C-alpha cells in the first residue's frame, strides 16, 4: 500500500486528569511501553509521509520518547481540546491529502486495523472515516449516531447524550481517517459548546455530515483494540490485553506457559522453543531466552540473555546478565547487572553476584557474595564465601583461577588473586595472593584443652547448690500427703 499522500497525527498533549497523576497520561505504561510509544509504533507500517505528535503536558518527556522513533512533535499550548490540537498540527502536515488521527491513549490499535481503515476511506471516497467499535458497556465514550446503515451523522460525547442516544453501543475510538481539504473548513465551524469550553474534533463529524460530505464508520473486528486509557482501571485492562497477546504469540511459537494469566512478559522479550515458564514469572526488558530452558515460579528476569537448556530455579532475580548453555541458578539467587555465567556453571541458593564471570562448570552453591570477581573453569566456591570488594571508597577485583577450591566461609579481601589449582582453607581471610597449586590458610590455630569442659561443669554445679536445696524441700510435702492417704 502506498501512503505517500498520508500523514499520521497523534494527539498527545492532554494531562489525563482522570488518572490523578503527576505524570502526563501518554507517559503512563501498559504492556511494557508508554502509551504514546505503542501508538507511534502502530503507525510505522503505514509508511505515511511522517508521524506528527501533538505534545503539551510534559512535552519534553513525550518528545524524548517519540523523536527517537522518527516522529516529529508540535506544541499545543494551552490545550483547548482535540479539535484545537488538530488545528495546531495543521502547519506540520505539509502536502498531505489524508491524515490518520489517533488519540495518545488508545494503545492497542494494530497497524492492520489502521490499514483497513485507510482502505475503507479511500474506497468510499469519504471526507471522514471513523474507526468505531461495538461495546457491551459503551459508557465513557462518544457514541456514533448513524443516519443510515452506512453513513454517520454525528459523534455525541457522553456528557451530551440524550436518553435515546445513551443506548447506542457503537462508540467512537477517536481514531479517524480524514481528507484534509474537507476537514479544515468543517473544523472552522466548530464552536466550544461544551462544559469544558474546548474545541472537540468529534464536532467536525456533524459539521461534515451537515454539509453533505460522506462520513463513514468502520467497525473494528476486535473491539478491544480501541480501548482508551482514561483511568487507572482502563490502564490495567489494557495492560492485561497486551500481556495476553504477548503470551499467546509465544505459545504459538512453541513456548509452554503454565497458568499464563499469572505471567508478565514485556514486548521485546524472545523465548525459544520448548522452554517452560512456570506461574508468576516476569520476563522484562530485552530478555532473550534460548530453547529448552526452564524458568521456575516467582523468578524475575530483566534484560537477561539465556542460552539453551538453562534452568532458573524458583524465586531468582536476574538483571542484565548472560547465562550460557546449561547454566543452573537458584532457588533464591540474585544476579545484579553485568555477570557472565559460562556453560554449565551453577549458582545455588542465597548467592548474590555482581559484575562477575563464573567459568565453565564452576560452582557457588550456597550463601555467597561474589562482586567484581572472575572465577575460572571448574572452580568450587564454598558456602559463605564472600569477596570483600569495597573499602568504602573504591571497588577492587578478585581473580580466581581454574580448578580452585575455596573452603567455606572464606573472605577474599580484594584486590587479590588465587592461582590455578590452589586450595583455600575454610574460614580463611585471604589478604594476599595465593600461588597456583598452593594452600592459602589464614585463620587462628585451633587449641584443644583436654578435660576443660568437664572441669568447668563441676565448678558450675557447686555454684548451683542453693537450687538443689529448694528441690528437696518441695519433695517433703509429697511424702507427707501419702501418709495422710493411709
Ligand atoms: C475522546 C473522544 C471520544 C472517544 C474517546 C475514545 C473527543 C472530544 N472525544 O474522548 O468521542 O470516544 O476519545 O477514547 O475527542 N488531547 C490533546 N489536546 C487537547 C485535548 C486532548 O492532545 O487539548 C489528546 C489527549 O492527550 C488524548 C486524546 O487527545 O490522548 C483524547 O483526549 P481524551 O481527553 O482522552 O478524550 P476522551 O474523553 O477519551
Ligand atoms: Mg481518552
């Protein structure tokens, strides 16, 4: 489809009073992206001349999102309604003949639906074509009033509905295709005849129809696509639908998702075939998961890259880290940013990693902190080992070679190096480098004192004598009571 006569206009200047938020409405997120970003992306496949975004509230933040997506912005100040927003956009529309106009708060619309809208508009030679939807509960939306089966006479806003019109369940999505040379004169006739004293773009529809222009309404096949986000409840509904679509796409591509409604997956996440995702998992950001992995319940992965056959046991938190093929982590592992776990490495429960490389087949199975550390191939990090990588001012590296055995409860005071094949005795505080194949031992020597404990107990029992006296005095009355029975 060639659309070089068409420009997209996104109206995104409003505050969103009904959200009760200090953040402009279009900056709120659903389905893992800001609302406005979803809409700019939906316009991209239309291949129009450009996408113009009308900005107002928190204009700079909105521009910072849409400009990298190659949209241009135009400032509406003050915000005098959707019709006024369109007039503000006029100067940026250049030689475009058609405009697809979208609100900044209906992010579920898909490019295919917009393409069908444009086709209907062109085929019908219309002045305006409205994307409408039939909703079981139309409340809150403007209603489409038809004068015949095909032609529309007006859009009536909720606040201005007559009792009869209130029963109309065909709603205005606020997504339209306009022939611009017809829109501008109609918009010039629109007056701010409403309680907000705003110019409504919807009123241009009645003006066009009154002039005898063709106004069509195309009913969206999936009514969920037009849902607007005016309240927090709307945001939650829209988020739920985005998440469902994403999970369904992954399941169609061969991913098993258990209790799918409990799993949250961001739009850019990819997952390979035969991977199993257990309930309540969150896969966020640009996380990429290979094939045949298992992500167990309660784990949250953000910008993580997993190879094939990786197991993330229950309740792990992973951020910005790479886990190569066959790695197993958790349960209850925490990977802060910038770790690289090489093939077959294992990280167990209550182990925290930061900016560390764990060599192939290396293990740290219990209760450790490894920060700024490099662990070689097949090394074993004992329970309770920690890298002391911070002196209050700077961070220092710890380097552990291949096939090293670090005994439990070792403190490695960085910067420090342990050579290949070395042993560290349990309970050591290592402050100096340990040579390859050597033993590092740094702890107080054990002293055994034979008989010490028994002697101590004897001493203590003599001190306790007064207590035993009181026990005897308790027994006497018992004997006396037996005599009484006889
Ligand atoms: C609008 C429609 C309504 C439709 C509904 C669908 C109007 C008057 N009403 O109502 O018929 O059923 O969408 O979701 O259009 N905006 C600006 N500048 C302004 C005012 C608004 O850019 O001066 C932007 C907002 O940021 C928002 C969009 O226009 O993205 C729509 O405004 P909103 O207040 O959400 O309109 P609704 O009441 O939802
Ligand atoms: Mg709205």
